[in-house]
């Protein structure tokens, strides 16, 4: 097992380092193939580990790192079915995205950098997935943050892309402060940073301590997973190349926060308040994401907000105590959202970098039917229409919330159900506008010809997006629960009361999906659409209110970013150069005036002063020596 | 004491280099070559000395009338810092190869002077000897800044001198007071560190003595609000001057805090440690904030340096195993990363004649190797895991929370502030489009050769920090006991 764990982690690291150090001297094809093969190797190792893993939880030590006093960091991994399932998913999706990227990045200059960061990203993500020691996990946690920063700003010569990367890095770092704080609290209470031990000792935590720790980890997760209140970086992160958005900002990294809370679920579970907080952050973010997605015209930003919203559903399930449901939705989401993003990447390249869905239309569907079908499959998932995986996973989330007693959870259930309607609504708004009817601004170019493989390689994702629901069919269907059985035995995994609410939840899920579809049909079906000017006015006017993400970004800018920048200038010129330096130098000058030394000092004849100092010192010592005798 | 005086050799061998450099001053090329060989030889010698069973000691009578002895000791902490000093001396010679064209002999002699005096500070275990090395330190650096510095060098050198001498004077007086008080109480007039530690003076006097020692060390480290000489000194100093200032001189301040001030006055420290902790973490936040506003890249790095040293001070103030080991490790890591950033800004300054960030941009395109190194060191400075600084920062942050939750929490916020100015630096220099249209050539082989070992150290200290921690934990445990 130790060798397998090593084999999961090492290849992408090797690939990334090789590219970083020698990439510029290697032929292009070698770089591309090397980067993809390392991920494939990881994937095989992960699958092998998955099949041979005996069950339960196993901590393996890979390497020494550092240790002092109560702080111990070692490169340990914690293997359990949850981690291995996640590892298989991450390597699989990453491999497809690597291969897709070879075509996507054709003709781009910075391919070495691109594939190097992509490989390092996968390595860091796998560290998060497998790590036992929280500091080791933090290595991956910060690693994905750095790679994300670098990849968002991949086209670095354009200022706004670099700025978007910066924003992502800083906002997730704000979350990381809570991560570090949580580690500090753990060091001083439980005295360990090992997830396995923390989970085992969670029962001994007081409710207050568990709540504090959970809230800190929740805040950290909110940074990485783009949840309230730290979500504003993700829409801007779309400045990166589209495969990056698919891999990092949809399928994997943004789920890291949710995954962390799953790993530490026993801690969260100690405090019912913490559970409710998790559920509330998830529910509110899910709903807000829907509203904001509805207001976008840029295809990538719609998908970005939908990611925020769907990750919110994962948190919601977790807050309702259903780790299995959360993981179920995480897996299905990874497949269909990467499919959607990669499909969107194809569309954007076909349309010569056009991202506005109002400028797309029926010609696109007719010209590139394969891309249309792929995208439609992903859309059906997102809108949670049967029989896609998204339908079942969303249903499971709703079921988990419905099963929880209490007013708060009931309110959250209503919110989640309304969100499901809205999700389906904005999804089909996107589909109808992008694939039917006439564009507002007709294209001047012919649709571009893409390499065949670029779309072809997405079919495995499409198949999973359609069929992955079978891994955890709802209880009422009686063939259920492969995922649930797999995850059984992981600390904190509790199977919700079997199937009582499943029927209701699935029905509501179904109604929400079709309800949203009907709404979208009403407003955006080609025949029912108003004239282009009226359509644009409507999209920009009524829905444009949601476009800015309900003004959160502007608020943060006004309250934090701008004052910070302005104050830094004042601190420098006013306080540092003015007040402090003035006071200290003033003191010096006062002494200088007060003494006879003033003149040589003022003329800057230091050598004289030095001699005097030496002479004085010698005299002093001589006097001392004389005195002691 | 029958064998070879190893530590004396470690301390004073650079002076032999200084004499040689002076003698070869007429032929600059030969002088540089000689200095490089001498520095390398000294590095090898220090490493060899370190590989012996530590601690090494030397002790002999010096001024018998005063009870002052010539005592040197190299435990692992001193050894690591000494090795760092001789390593950075090699780098300092290399970075000056093209930059320094005038009075080459004197310049290299002074570089070696910095080395010897700093080594003396790291190794001395007799208060008087320590004070002599301490005061002597400022002389070579004063001339390096004042003669080979940039436009406003005289003012900066003067300010550096004034600050240092002011701190030094109070410490000198306090040292003599301590000597007399200790002698009076025990009847044994001595400057020996061991003896002074064995019988601390009365708690009432300790407070004032600690304050005087702290003043000297706080100026050198520097601790906010006594830091304002540093940005000026760094901005005006030649590259090697900045490197030695950040890498060696500042470290003597924080080292002396841990070796002298805190152990000598335990009661006063136990009462007032929180002042130090507050100044440390407050300084980190403050300096990082000010760094964000800078327009001159070198000044930005200088303020970042103040911030990092604030974290070192927090680690020392908390005075627990983890925080202390983290603080010592951060001294090393800070020397490497900040030193490297100073070098790289200097390389850019040599090409462009300016260090204003607004005059650059888009370097990634024209100087890929430079940019790769720059990104590495900048990220190390921002505390990216896998690189050196991260380990030391985590030890300090996680190690100080229990005893100092408020300063520690403030320091947690420093993680974000540090990243903010580092990203701003990167964005302005490497990314975007070139704002002037000037194209500079990428790193020369000599320049890559300078940066590669620094980068290697940063990575090794990030991945296998236990190699150093295992060494320094032994003497630090003794220090804490």
C-alpha cells in the first residue's frame, strides 16, 4: 500500500519538476505526452489501490518532514475508501483534461509552463486527498492555490488575467488564515495534527471547542471552495484557459474545501450548531449562485456561478449529516461540470473566442452537432433531469436536508428546492440561447474547425455524467447504495433513515428540473424570444442586477481592498517616514545638540567620532581595571 | 587547549583574506579572483569545523586585570549561523564582480571585515569580547554603504551609524553595570557568559539592563519602531551590502537576543516578554502593510525584511521549543530568500539603472530564467510550503499560539499581508507588458551560478528541514532549560 500511495503521488510531481527544469529543451510533443502519461500512471496506481485496499483506515508514513515541541509535521497519508475514491476521480478527470489540453493549447507558446503547473496542480490536489497530517495537507492546499494563481494568469501579458489570479490567491489565503488558526488550536488542545487521530479523539472535544474548530475549517473551506463569504474570486478566475477552469475551478480544487470537512466530519458532528452553520453557508451560497448565474451573458461565468452553487449543495448535504450524499454529488458534479467546461472551451474556440451566449444560436448546433450533444448531456445533469447522474445526486442532497428535523433545516430545504428550479432555469436559458435561434450579433467568420480528438475525448465524461447515478441509486429503488456501502465505516458516515424521504425528495427534484425547463422554455424558446434589442435590454436590465454577484465584489472592494491600499500609502509616507522616522531622528538630533559632539556629528566626520569612541572606551576600561585592583 | 585553535581560525581567517585583497587592490581582476578563492576556502573550513563534535570551545585569559577572557564557543546554533555567514560572503564576492569597479581592494577587505566581526558575534561567549565584535561590526558596513552606495549614500550611512552607535552605547553601559553588579554580588569580577548566567542580578536591576540590551538588539534586528534606518540603508547600499546587511547583520541582532538578552535577565524577561511579542507581530503586520505601498523594488524587499524579522522576534519572545526552533530556522531562511531577492533586484538595477517597479513589467517574456528564480524566491518569501520559509513560519505560528494567542493571531493575518505585497511585486515586475519597451538580457552564467545554490538551499530547507532542526534542537533545548 505504501508503494501504491507513493506511486499515486510521485508521477505528477516528477512530471512537473522535469518540465520546470528541462522543459524548454524538450520537444513539444515530449512535454505534452510526459505530462499526460504521469497522470495516467497516477490513475492506474489509484485504481489498483482502490481495488486492493482492505478497508477501514490506514495511516502510512512516506517521509520525515519536521517536528519541534508539540508541532509535528510528517508526510503521512491516510488511506480509506473516501480518499481512494476521490483519488481515482481526480486522476481520471485530470487525465482527460490533460489530453484535451494538448489540442486546446495547440499553437500556444507557453505550453511548458502550462503543463508544468497542471502537473504540479494534480500532485498538490492528490496531497490534499491523501494526506493524514494537516500540515502535509496544507502543502497541497497552498500548492493548488499557487498553481491556480499561476494558471489563471497564464496569459500574463494581459494585466486583468494576472489580477484575477492575484485575487484568487489572496482570497483563498484569507481562508487559509483560518486553517492555520485551526491547526494552532489543535496543537494546543489535542496535541496532534493527524486527521486519523483528530477524528478518533473528536468525541473528547467540548461542544464549544468543536464549534470553534468547525467554524475555522469552514472558513478555510469557504476560501478554497468559493463559498460565502469568500466566493468572489471564482467568477474572475475564468480569465484562465478553459481546461484550467474545468480542472481546477470546477472539478477538483473547489471541492477541496468540502472534502476537508468530510475528512474532519467527526469534529463537525460533535456540535449541532456547527452542522447547521455548514448547512446554512451551503444553502445560502447555493441559492445566491443560482441568482448570479441567471444574470450572466458570458458562458464561462454562468458555469462559474453554477459551480459555486453546486458546491453549496455539497456543503448543504454535509451540514445535513450526509457525507455519502455530499460525496455522491461531488463525484457526479466533477464529471458533468468538467464536461460542460470543456464543451464550453470547444464552443469558444469554434466561435473565435466569443463567450457571450446572446451571440450564439442555432447555427452552432447545426455546425457542430457533437459538441452540442456533449454539452446537452452536461446541461441535463446540471438541471437534474432524469436519468442523469445529476438527477440522482441532487435528489440525494434534497433527501438529506428533508430528513433533518427543525425549522432551520426546513427553511434550507425550501431554499434548496427553489435553487433547483432556478438551476434548471438558468441551465436551459444557456442551452436555448446558445444552441437555438439567431444570434444578436451575427458572426463574421465561419465556425472554426477543431481537431477531432478535442471533442471525442470528452465522451467518457459524458458517459459518466449520464450513468454515474447508478453508484448510489435512492433507497426506494432497492438496488441501492454502492457508494454508501463503500464509504461505510469511515468515521462520521451515518446512513440517513433509509429511504423514508427519498420518494418525496426525488419527486420534488423531478418537478424542480422540469419546472425550470418550462420557465426557460417560456422565456427563451426560439419562437417566444422577443426582438434582439428587447432581449438585450431585458437581459441587461432585469437580470443584470444579478450579474455582479449581488454587489458583493464591489462591497469588498470598498470596505477592504481600497482602504487597505490607501492606508498603506498613508502608513508609509505619513507614519513611517513622517512620524516614526521623524521622532527617532529628532531624538538623535536632540542628543546631538545637547552634547559637545554636535559639531563633528553634524559635519559627518565619523572617523573622528570613531576614534573618540575608541579612546573613551579604552579610558573607561582602564579606569575600571584600576578601580577593581 | 593543546590542539589547533579552530574557532579563532574560523573567526579571523577572513581578515587574512582582507589583507590579501588590499595587497591586490591595484589589479581588480586578480583581487576578485583571490577574494573568491579565499571566501570559498573559508566556507570549506567552516564546514569542516562544523563537522567536528560540537560544541567546540576555546578559552584563554585576555585582560586578566578585568577578568575578561577570550572565550569562543561553537554550538550548533552558532555553527549554522557561521556557515551561513561564510556562505553569504562567497555570494557577496560573486555579486560584486561587475558592480564594483572602484577601490576594489578596499571593498573586498571590508566584505571580509563584515564576515569576521559577525563570526565573532556568533561565537563569542565573553561579554566584553562580544561587545567589541558587536561595536566593530558597524565599521565595515558603514564604509561599504558610504563609499560604494547609490545617490544618497552618505545620509543613509550616517543614519545607519547613528542608530547603531546609539543602541551600542546603552548596551555598553548596561554591560559594564552588569559586570560590576555581578562582581559585587558574587565577588567574582568576570565577563564570562556562563558565570553571568549562573547567578543573575537582582530582578529590579534586570528590567533596566534588559531594556538597554534590547535597545541595541532591537535596532539591529530591527524591531518596529526602531527600523527606519533599514529601508534607507538597503536602498542605498550596493548589492553585496544589502545581502550582508539582511543576511548577516540583522541576524546578529536576533541571535544576540536569544543568546544574551533573554537568558541573562530571566525574571525581567518573564515579566515583559509580551512587549517583545507584541512588537514582533505588530511589526510584522505594520511592515508588511507599508511594504505594499512601495514603488522601489528594493525598498519593498527591505520592508518585507522588517516584517519577517518581526516574526523571528515573536518566535523568540514566546521562548518555547517550537517557536524558538522556528525563529532560528527563519533567520537562516530569511537570509537566503531575502538575500536572493536583494541580489536579483540588484541585477535588474545594473541592467536598467533603476529599481522603480513601474519601469518594468513583462520580464517573463524577455528574461525567463531570471523570472523563474524570482518567482521561486518571492514565493518562498510568501511562505509557500515546500520551500524553506514555510517550515519556520509554521513552527513560530503554531508554536506561539498557546502562550500568546493574541500576537499569534495577529501574525496569522501576516500570511495574507505578506502574500499581498509579494503578488504585487510579481505582477509589476514579471507580468503584464513591458512599460518602457526596454529589453534586458537574461541571466549570465555567473548570475545563474550565484542564484542556483541559494535556490537549492531554499528547496532543501523546505523539503528536509529536519536536517537543520535536528542540529539546532540540542543547544536550543539547553537554552530553554
